[in-house]
């Protein structure tokens, strides 16, 4: 992901991952999130996706680059 959720007061994308200690549910799928590290320029999260009926689980790595401003303009 190459944008912050909000930039200069304008929404840039919808959050499609749960924050830590939050759970997203969609039918039989459940997703949880764990912050691995915030490096300042990007955030690394680990997402756990579980199919409740089968118990099958997948771990996903989510990298959000938050320091890439629109059209080369500074975020600060």
C-alpha cells in the first residue's frame, strides 16, 4: 500500500485491515492484525485470516508506505 489513509485532511483510501485488538468479520472469514513495527516511512503489520468453518488460517504481511506524498509535495 503506497499511501497514508489521510493526507492534508483528505481521505486517500479506506482502511481495509483491522487495527490491533480489532477483528473484521465477513461471512466465515475473520481477520485480525498485529503491528510488527512502525519504521516512520512505512508500517509493517501482520494480518491473520481464518476461515471459521474449516479452521484454515493464512498469515499475510501488510506494508503501508506512509511517506509518499501526492505529486511530489511534502506531507509536512
